[in-house]
C-alpha cells in the first residue's frame, strides 16, 4: 500500500454501475515525511476519508474492489482502506 | 518478492475491518546490495517484524494469502525476516563475480 493525502473528491454521475455509492477521491501520494511524491491519482473510498486526511491506498484490484464495493470484480484498481492517525519513523533510510 | 527495511510504524484507527489488530509498517524497498530503491510503502506484518529489521515482502493479491483465515485488502505483506544481512551481501557479491 502507499501513503497519500486526500485532495478532494470527484463527482461523476455517469460511471460504471458497479461503483455504487462509493466516493471517488483524488489523492496525492506522499512520502512518510509528508512530502508529495509522483502524480496524483484516483482511489475509491471505503473508510469515510475526508479532504486533508493522510490515508492508506491499496493498489490491487481484488482488494480495492472488495473494500470499496463489497464485491470482487469491479473495474477498480485503487481504494482507500485506512485513515492514518500518525506515522512513527523509527529508522532513517534515504530513499532514492 | 523483494527485500526491504522496516523504517516506521503507521497508526490507523479507522481502517478496513479485516485489518483490525494487524500491525502496519512503513518499509523501504532495497535492492540486492541493500541500497534503497523506489518509494516507501505501507505493509501489513504477518511475521512479527520490527523497526530497523531486514525483511522480505510479497506484492499483489497473493499478499493477502499470508494472512490466513481472513481475506484482507493488502497488496504488500511482510512474509519473512532475514536472519543475516552479511549473508545477503555475500550472495550479492558472489552474483557479481559470475
């Protein structure tokens, strides 16, 4: 999973029917220190995350689909599965 | 599967029910020479790993197979703790010679 910050949600009336009521969130992947890393992406919400929250995003189809819609097999590849309270960094490793 | 270093702990109260009671750790992926590569990830622990330890992890749907008895949404699970770093380094050096 990756860490990300929630930037907001995306409203789409016309979308895949399997998405149901799940909210589509725009998230910015971050490093553990909070610095943005890479391009922003979309992920379905399964834990009522809100704008500004640091979240855990799973990037695997089965997990994302079951977490956000309750069923496997929907066209979903990323979902928010947890809201982070805090991150404790125990060990310094300089990432590349 | 890849080597990684445990560099932190993630505390999350609101999370998927299947992950309740599971330890979430921040890991930094390492290459064969134990150099950091790529971005840090959040991993579910299945072996009792702790801060600073050299571990290996599994990606994809298969990562959830390590958590027996539950179908947890994870794409990154720590599945082993490496006993000896010096052994990994010597294997890497051996590989370079060939």
